C-alpha cells in the first residue's frame, strides 16, 4: 500500500515505536517546532476562492480527488492537523490503511454502527459486551428497527449460524469484543470472519468489527486475522494516563471513508487538544503496555499462590489443554494486563479488599499508567441481569484489576496487605 509518509530506511520498514515521535508531521509547518503544535482553530483560510471550491467538491463527494491533488483543510469538524497526524500514526500499529478518531470509544462504536446498519438489519455480537455498547445495541438500536443476536465464547460456528436462523432480517455486521470484559474469555476472530465472509457480497460487505480495547494493538492485531474494522476506546491503553476520553476506528479506506463522513454529520470528531494528547500517549504505548504486561504476570503469579483468591481470569494462565489455548496461540501476541479473580467471602470480602487498597486506586476504566481495581458485579456490569452475570461468570466476589506501570513489588505489597484484611 502506498504510504503518504516515509516509514523506512534503506528499504527496511521501521517499527511503529520508532515512528510515533515524528510520522505524519513536518517541523517546517510550524516554525521548526519539533513537536506538532495544538492547532486550536475551528476553521482554515483558503488561499483563493477557487481552492475553497475545489476542497468542497472533494469533501462533499461531488468528484474524487484528482491525481496529485492535495486535499486541504476546511473546518475542524471535518478534520484538523492534530487529528490527521494521530490518525496516520494509529494506522501503523494495526497495519491499517486508514483511521479515524472520535470524541470517545462510544462515539466510535455508535458512528460505525450507524454508518452500516439500517432498519430491518441484524447485528451479530459476542457476549458480554462493554456496558455502554450493550445498552446501545440491545436497548437503543431496536427502537430504530435494528435487531441483534448475541453469542458466547463457547458457541461454535454451527450454534451461531443456527441462532441467526431464528431472527428475521439480513446479517449486516458482526461486532465482537475479545478478550471479553471482565472474564478474559476469547472469541475466535477467524471464525467470525468466516461467518461475515459467507454473508458478504462484493457490493455489500458484512464487516467484522473487533473492539480491541483490552489487548490493544501491542498484543492483538485483529486485521491480521480477518477483521475488517478495529475499534478502540482510546481512553484506555492508547491514551493510557486517565486524562482523556477518545475513540478510534481503523480499517480499509473503503470502509473508513463512509464512517468518517458520518462522523462529520454526527459531529462525533475529537478536538485538537485531545488529538495532541493522544499523540503524546502513542509515543510510549509499546513501553507502557510491555511493562504493564510484565507487572500483570508478577501479580497473577502472586494471586495464584494466595489462599483467599480463587478463579483467576488471566490470559497468561491458559494451559495447552484448555479449550481457549488454540485461539490464544493464533490471535494473541501476549496476555495483556487485565486480571479478574474471586476474593473469598463474596461481595463483603471483595469490598473489604477494595477498601483496603492503598496504592491501587478504586476506580473503573483501565489501561492507564496507574493500577485500578473495581467490582464488576456492582460497578461496570451492574446493569446486567443476575442470570446474565451468572452465565458470564461475574460472581459476587469477583474483582477486576487493570495493572499499571508501578514497581511490581509495590503492587504485590498492596494486594497482600489488602487480602490480609479479608
Ligand atoms: C471503555 C470502553 C468502551 C467505551 O469507551 P469510552 O471511551 O469510555 O467511550 C468501549 N469498549 C470497551 C471494551 C471499553 O473498555
């Protein structure tokens, strides 16, 4: 694929972590500033009226870009240099052709779904979904005549095909989250790509959309396994410092183009300041996620030897004889840094543990430099029915930890003293 920017030296491709500091930006645009400034502007000046006319012709789809024509900036709801740079940089991690960034992960998901789903269409999705996504798919979209069918990690292709026969309407999109939150259950991306492929035609593709927030592009690259679109809550690992809300969607230009157009009309774009913060964050994405994963391995090992801890859900503990081992080997590049486990004593035990933590913060969200702990049953997943919680393994004693970049000995010290009080 033709790259807009140089990403190699002597024909050798450079790694994304080497390109995050400069790719997509030229210091001569801004008085030689090494770092891109924040282009805090709502609108852009045209050199001539003819130029303004040409930009609008392309932006509104009246004609395609002419060879060599440089599409200019018009207005920051359409685009902005800080967003263009961060979008170019994001494509490198997932090997995507195109990317578009949003005000939040939910804005990315909602805009993508509204681009490709219409009344009467069917959306197939994995369960459990992130709470906000679940509400959108199962409570809001049905009011617009969009139906959904859910499946669990243990369901086979045959089970899923059979359940699709029970719903009236054409399958138009598959949306999966793998690993699932909070239990780390894995969904087979390649199997879902086969289901999407079987329902697709050349003119009418059924996109497989993967919410890759949990492992991030460092530990899972869904496009390599047949996914068509990858979505992130950039609030989590991509942003990584608990100081911004943003989202992203990546894939081929053919599929991203209409999503970007929908972003313009829904107004779900992100502002230049957040785009700039994301650029800052992407410089350390690999460094942070590697350290977080190393720390998580140490924490999980400690938890496994503790008498007050049971049922640890951690991808690093999948063994060769487990059902999920084959999927893990095929599609994950590492176990990531999300761990959930049961504390003895049910909800009171879990609450005593959470209340006693001193270094690890009691907060929802994940993927940040600081470690965060929460209680899925009464917090992130409190909206689920008791039956749904049971089927997903969300028990009263379950806590979830997003492991940060602190010294691992200090994390273990904190967890040990908090468990002592249970
Ligand atoms: C947080 C999260 C979202 C929503 O992202 P926001 O940035 O909070 O809108 C979507 N999917 C997953 C898996 C998440 O963890």
